[in-house]
C-alpha cells in the first residue's frame, strides 16, 4: 500500500472528467493489478530467484530486453518514484509550517534531506529498513481507514458533494482515459515488489502468493472507498486545486484532530520511499551480479551486509531527477513503459509454461482450477 493514493486522485479525476468514471477507473485499475498480482504470485512460487521482473524477462525473453528493463528501472523509474514520494512528504510537511511565497525550493530541500536519511537507514541495517516498512504500512492503513470512516459519517449526515453528479462531464477522449488509468495503476501497482527479493523470503512458494494476492485485494477496497470519501466531502474543483487532498479532507471532517492526517501521510510516504529503496537496490545488485551493470554495484558492505554501492547510485540519480521534478508528468510518462514491461513478463510466463518450465509447477497456477 503505497503513497500513490495521496498523489493520484487528482490526476485520475482530471483525466476522467466525472466522478462516476473516476471511481470506475479506480476499480478497473484494481482488477488489472489483481490479474498482474496473480501472475507474479505464480512466478514467485515457481522461480526462487531475486530480481522480480528483471529475472523473469532475462530467463524468458533474453538478456538484451532484461538489460533495457534494468536500465529503465535503475536510471529512470526508481529515482523518479522516489522523488514523487518524497515530494509528497515535503508538501504535507510544509502544510504544517508557517511559510510564505512559493515553497518549491523548500520542498526540494526537504525531499533531498529525507532521501539521504532513508539511504543511511538502509545502509545501516536491512532489518531496520524492513521493519520500518511494516510499521509505516500499518500507519497508511490506519490513515485511510480514518478517511473512509469520516466519509461514511459525512454521507450518513446527508452530504454527498460531487457523488450525485455521477457521469456528468465524462471525458470521451481516449488519450485522457488512458492517462486516468495510468494514474490509478500507479497507485495500485505493487504486487511484484516482493518478487524482487524472493531469495530473502522464508517459504516463498507459500508467502509470496499470499502476500501479493491479499495485498492487492485490500488495496482495491481501501483505495476505492477512500476516493468515495474524498468526493463526498470536496467538489471537483476543490479536489483538483488542492495541494494536499487528504489535508483538505481532514480540515473539513476532523476539525481539531485534522493534524493527524498530514502527520500520518508523512509517515506513510516515507515508508513507501523506504520500500522503494529497499527493493530497488536489490534490482541493481542482481543486474550487476549478472554483468549487466558494473560489478562494483554488486558489492555489499562487509559488516552490515547491505548493498551500499547500489544505494549510492540510487541516491545520486534521485537527486539529479529532483532538480527538474514534475509529479504528474513523471507518472504519465512512466505509465506506458511500465505496461510494456508487464506485457513482457506475461509473455515470459507463457514461454515458461509452454517450453522451458512446462513440468515445473508452483503453488499458484493462473487460469487453472
């Protein structure tokens, strides 16, 4: 459960044009992500090798395409997503500070400091980084449940704001609908993350499928209900113009307790960024181990056993990306490439089934009873 639910709602609503289509897009994105999670659950229970998408493409479709994926992830997606997540953290933090004028430079400074802090945590201890993810995920879920319950209370009191408009002003432009779906998929994707470190998971044939499938099911329900709550409290214009959607919601519904929302969102986004660093560095390590990146990036710190050189690369690229950060443009740009590599994984899975691994069966088999 990532920070996308605090970033993407504005993009989905703006591209879809109407409340009704916006909610349909969120459900559709969840269903697509569930199908993706089922595929990754099968692969994770069959192939006990870290690297996730990179490993499956390399084994199923060859090293050149796997190198393209690794280059895209390491040099573009992981740094860009870190910037998106930590900029969200800084935006919510600034809502608590007495600032004036344009806070853009302050946002970037806070983002850079948060990035350095997370790299230090991951470099010091993988155990500490992993448990930080567990704690912050619980905080995310509690925050979203507060928003959902608050929205239900408001609706029970008779306030429905934009929910009554249904499909009014629905966009019919195919490109806009694609952008809406990309924004929603950005928030609901994640079923493949655990596959990135299968070698470090106890009993992966059981735990990887359970985590991927149950996680996505929870995300579908929670994210859809969260958007219903947002739209019950705010108008479309208010939601599109809000710098921090959840903060506006908290001010309207929670009164004096509204400060809980920005604090919880800050914890949640830091946790998501920590998870991205934790998983992304394993991809760099795996690619370097396969000689697709300089071998230097496969080195680990001899005392803490953490991929410190990989973290240094991630931090450097993220700081470069931060100098020209545009959240919505980054999300839209990455959507197409992510979908392309997802298709590559599905093709690789078909090849495993029909040719190279047709006699190997995992605990999950998509499409069979």
